[in-house]
């Protein structure tokens, strides 16, 4: 909780194959890659501000990931788009 990443040369926040990760509240802005780049099952991302990242706001990179939930996130001006989702059973709530 309370994660902040501003101006990194690569991805702002990255989690590699960690299941049951929770990213709750924070911001990831002006990073050289994705705001949040993650893989793993049952990841929860909520209450994040993702702005002006060179990649996606949120990039769910593992096609085998299941049951990710994204909720109450605000996106603005991420170069590649807001969300890249390639897993299964992802729920995106406004």
C-alpha cells in the first residue's frame, strides 16, 4: 500500500510472477516504461493514479495469469494506453 514511483528510467512498479500481490493506493507517473508491470495470479490493483508513462499505465504481461482485479484507478496520457491485459478472468471496474 502507498506505493509511489516518479520518473524512473524503466517501469515504475514491477512485480515478476508474484501471485496474490496487492497494489493499493499510490501513483506511478512519468516513468520510462509501464506505470505498473506485473504478472502472477490473483493480483489486485486499486486506487492508483497512472499518468504520462512511456508504456502502459498497467501492463499485465503473463498470458497465464488469472483472476486479476483492477478497480478505482485513474489514467491519463500513458503512451501505449491505459491497460494491456493478456491474462484470463481479469475484472476491470471503473
